[in-house]
C-alpha cells in the first residue's frame, strides 16, 4: 500500500530512424576592417581629500561607531536586566509554591 509506484518505460512502437549526422562547417573570418578612430572618453574627476574633509570623515566614522556601540551595549544591558528579573520572579514563585506544599 505504501510502496512507491515507479513509471514503466513504454515499449517503442514503429520504426526508429538513426539520428542525423551533423557535419562541421568551416567558419569564415571576415577581413579586418580599418581600425576605428580612438574615441576619447570623458575623464572622470578624481576625489581629492583635503585635510579638513579627511578629518570630517574620521569624525563621522567615529561618531557612527560610538552610536552603534552605545545601542548594542544598551540592548545587552536590557537583556541582562530582563533575565535577572525573570530569575527573581522564578525564585519567588518557587518559594511560594514550596511554602504552600508545607502547609
């Protein structure tokens, strides 16, 4: 009942013709045309960092690292406080349950 049913291969009917033979053909290379004139690409302006802009980038990066660090530390502190309060609640409930059994 739970055995998988495998499909059966149908027997071929009629005549089977052999596959057609494909002969390779030669690829003709086009004759080289005259070289096109070089196209001048517009030169891109390079970014030049002045000491002031470099200092601003370093300051911005430092601010981002400090803000992200403060957020992560506050999240870790929130998790630690929550875990401690849950542990204290568990101890109180346990002591209440054991005191009720003693009576």
